[in-house]
C-alpha cells in the first residue's frame, strides 16, 4: 500500500469503507458476467443479489483494511440488525474484500454462520491457519465449479 492510499483509507469512516467494498465487489461480479442488483434502502440482510445462468445468490459484503496486527479482520454482525443472526435463506455468500489490495474471500454463509469475525494475515502466503485460504478468490463456488477463480 502506498502512503497516499493509506492516508485516503485512514480518512474513511466504516460506512464509507463499506460502500467502497460493495462497489469493488459489484464491479468484480460484473466483470465475471453476473447481473447484480442492489436492494433499495439499508434494511435487507444482504447487500447484493447476483444472477448468472441458473444461479442466484444473496450476497453480504464485508470490507476491511490492513490492521496493525498484520491481518485483515472482518466483523460479521453489523448494520442496524447487530443482534440478529440471519438464516441461510437470508444470505447465500459472504464476500470479504480487503481494501485497497482487492483480496477476496468468497465464503458460503453456512460455513461461517454463528461466528463473530473472520480474519486472515495480510500476506496470505504466510497464513499459519489455512482455515480460510481455500476461499481466497474462490469465485467458482458461486457457480458450483469448486474453489478456483473462474475468470
């Protein structure tokens, strides 16, 4: 990350960082041939609906910047419904995006349901806990193509 990027990111509030992450994920989905819809308002349990061929997914986007511990950490419960855990019908996938490096974790909601947070090292190659490494850029999961990047 350049010094200029760090300064810009340091000035973002959580709501702004969330909007940046949602925009990055929307752009990435569009590049991959998905049709993307956004719910009106800020009260749906998901941030985007993505449709491609026979697949339709409700997606919750979470954004994080690099922290002083050398990790990216995403808090799962947020927004107006902090106390309510959503059902598997409410959300299909969480897409975690690390800003500004655009590192993506694509995780089925049932794999993280009940967790408070998800974190990975800022350098995934140094990951001593490979729990989430299989989800790095695993865009193929959304099309039943496995843990690979499908672009």
